[in-house]
C-alpha cells in the first residue's frame, strides 16, 4: 500500500491514500492532528467525491487528487515554515476546479490544554470566558497551559470541540477550504511555542492550581475606611461577615494601614520597615489581631509596603541600607521618604525576615504587598530601572526588583497567598505571586466610589483578563456595592468582578449594607473557576461578556450586556456572535429582573437605560422540562448545581443542588407546552410556583449547608 511520509518544517506528515488518513505530528510540542481528508469536486453542477494518491509524476512532495474518471485534476501540497504547516489545494489543467477540501479528525496537545481563540475577530463586541471544558464556535486554537504552547487551526471554516479525557483532552475538529477562494485553498496547523512568554509574559509560570484551585476571596478596609480602620473596626466588620458572607465562601480578612504613624496619608510617611503597629488603633498588636480573625473563621491577611519608610529613626539606624542621590540626599517616592537599596544582600534579608515574622510569629497567611509595578517612578519596578537610581546602588545588581519579589516569597513561605499590589504580567513578580492587583485604587482617598471608578475596573479587567487563572488571579480591587451607587451600577460592578472568576474582596462597611446590597456580595461568592477563552488583551469597552458553562450534566451560557453610556442604548447579540450554533431555539432568562424572556431564535437585543446591565442565562431548548437559573450565584448554577437529569419515560426531572444553612435559594425551570406539571419536591422545605409563562420556580430552604435532591414530575 503506497504511503506518503515526509518532514515539513517541524512537522512529520504521514498520509495513506487508500484510507485518506492524515497524521501530522509536531514532536517538539507533542501536538498531534489526525483524521481523514476528503475532496468533493463540483463538476457540471454536481458534487463528486474524489480520491487521493501519491505523486503520479516526478514531483514527489505532493499528493494527486483523482476525479471519478481516474484523472489527476489537482494536487495537495504541504508547505511549512517552522511550526506552521499548510495543506494547499492546487488546480491542474482546469483553470477553475471548484470543490470542498475537508479535514475531519482530532487534535491533541497536552494534559492541561483547552480550546480557545488567539486571533481577535474584527468588529467583535464579545469577550469569551469558560468554566469547565466548554466550547465556542469562535474558537480557533488549543492552548497548553503547562507548556505555554498554542496549536492554531485555520481554514475557510474551523469547528473545534472538546472531549475530556483521563490523561488529556481530545479536540474533535472539522476544517474546510475551497480551491476557488480568492485567498487560495489551504488548511493550516500552526504550533506557536512560548505563546505567552514571547508575546506578553517573559517570566511565564503557570498558576499552581493544586495549591490554590480558585481565586481567593476576602474583605479589606481601605476603600471605605481608608486609614481609619483599627482592630475594633476590623473585628466589628468581621463579625458581620462571619454571619452573612463566610457561609457563602468568604475566606480572608486582610488588615490595611496598620503600621506605626499610619493614622493619616500619605503612605510614604508610614513606618513600614520596623513592624511596630500604630498603637492607638491596634493596641493589642498584630499577632493578637490575627488570632481574633482566625477565631471568627477567617484566614488573617495583611498589607505591607516594604520598599521604604517614613521613619527617620529607622533610617538613621540603618542609613547604609538606603538610596541617596549624588548630593547625599535620601531618595523618596510613594513607598517612603527613605527608600531601601535592593542591591544589598542585607537589605533583601531584612525584607525576607520582616515577612517571615508576620507569617511565622504573627500568623498571617495572606500578604498584599504594595509598591510593585504601578505606572511611574513612584512604584518600585519603574523606580529601580531609572539610571540615576541604578547609579546609586551600592552593589552590582541586574535584577533588583526581581530579587525583592523573591525575598518576599521566601519570607512568607510557599503556602501563604501572595498578592502583588499593582503587579504586572510583564514583570518578575509572575514567578512568585499568586495574584496581582491589575490597576490603581478604584477610589480616591476619602472619596466614595464613582462611575469613573467602575469604568476603570471594567477596563482593567478586559485588558488583563487573558492572564487570569493562567499565570495568577487578577484582582480588579474591591467589590463595592454600597448605596453611593444606584442598584444598577452595583449590579454592574458585581458582574465585572465576579463573572470572569477574578479575586473577589468585598470592601464596604458591611454593617451598613441593606439586604439587597448584601445579597450582591453573596451572589459573587465563592469565585467560580473561570478561565479566559480570548488569549489576548482587549482594550475596547466590549458590551457583551459571555461565560460558557459546561458541567457533566449540562451546558449553558451566562451573558452580561453592559450599557457603559449614560444614555439609553440598545445592546445585544446574535447567537452566532457568542459562539452558539445558528438555527437553534434558545431559552433566555433575565437574572436581575427574575423573569423568563422567552424562547428565541437568531439573537437577543435589549434597550438598556444608561449605566445599567442585563444578566442572562441562555440554554439551548431541549423541548423537554429543563433547568434555567438559580438566584444563588451570578453564574446561575455553575457553583451550586451538582447534578441534573431528564427521564423521558418517567417524565421526571431530577437533580441535586448545594444549599446554605437557612438561606433560601430559588431554582427556575421551564416546562414547555405538551408537558403537564404534576408536582415538585425536595429533601428540604420548598415552595413551588407554576407560572403562566411556562416557568416553574422552586424555592428551597434548608436548615443546614448540604447537597439537596429535588425532583419535578411533568410527563407528556
């Protein structure tokens, strides 16, 4: 049996004409693409299947396309450059040999790979995310997190799906191309190694998901208390959180502005380096406070700004540790009136030792370390790069900022959570930090949150979302839902922070929140395990954010529409634009307004008031009773729904959902025409409301946090 075998660029290609089986292996990355090639020619307005053969002439590195009469009418040619392999379909004597070249098979990459999009679509208004191995028709690539490798697929059309596996996922795919296309007929497989490292993240290191499987959650005082929250205020708020937020997944209680001389701004005046607490606000000291926080069920966290100090006494006692200009004057910036010289091993040892004390002796487990990258010389990464600063170093030091970050991690230990405050993916903090504040403070000192702060939070999220849950968890700053904003704006900021699966820290005065605002915080907890599907920065204020949910028992989309303007606008999408198959019927549920929008085809558009949003659950209609939504979490089932199954013969929809002690949870189902609702019941107390629009609302109240079974009997 004749067979074509050749090496093209970095690819090993094998093709067996008798079976039309094509295997392409990229040894360096481990990528394998395998499947069947076919060519269907259009001859005199009819489609005729062609076959393939090895070369029938003297050009050995191409395959012959054989028409039904047995004549060679075209060629397949493999062209490669490095990791890019193209399969070109060429005419022979006929100047136009129309038809369709199809590859149908499977791709594999690595154990930690997923389908995604690496080529931005011109004019798209949609940003994609996923929880679970969810697919989108917009995807064009496979990314391996562990290896930092992309396998990009190209053709006139590409359909890529995911099949989870025990060792690694497989990606069934179908690709087509036409010889008559103006841009030429080609199917392409391209491996790009060091995708993040070469483009965006030079210190690329995958997030350790075994150690930190989901984004941290917590509370911190700065954006409402600023420098006025002492131990009394922190513990009073923590007691409220222990009742209303800890059962939902709040983990960390982080202390800000605790250092001596920290009663008033600016930060450069704080005594950041000698570990003495500001006694009027923290009379019992920081270890005592950590113990109190832990007793309330939270992980203690602490803020540090360890690059400088405002303490003249400490400066004079360690003067040789500090930076001075050519006239002998101490250098200063946001981090301190006196700035440490990181080139000196003794200085870095002090940075390490002070954090070790906070971790090992005081008991803090979460560290928000500030003064990192920022946007100017006020922050350390920029500052240490300046020629006049490098000239002031006492020792030769090529990577001063990187050495500092390493010292912080060594000080806090491997298991503590490290948040680099104003860290950036382009810097060395990627190698050591678990999370990064991706922008500036969302409020000005002693000012409430304003609309421009919400917009900034959205901009930072969009342009750095592509690294979230890949190299670290992004922190868009605190989620503020207090009544300084209308409820529509509070819903917007809740969605901005929580829908993409970012680090979620509350920051309001919890004791002052009404039940509706507190509910928003609860609906953002815990953080859903969300990864980006668009692996590139986004700098436009996209109005459609689509989270694709896939669980073993079901798939759905959670779509948020945003009106960033202050005037009423129409915002919407077609189902194709969010990567769903066209021609299907979809059931749409409005989360914030608690209403069933209807069964829809084509797409959805809403007229939104200025500065408002709409949060939708989108399910493909099954034609049978099915789950639509739950008010437990903004992902509408992704964190609480545990199982779901429809038994056609029994006319029974059954499932399991996670309840929280004494907190009601409403489950919404659709009962289509042709089915008769008989009853609904659950393992806990429930109330049932069958509505005229075909939706069934089942409200559960359980006296414990547990997995609860429910069933709905609705036969034909």
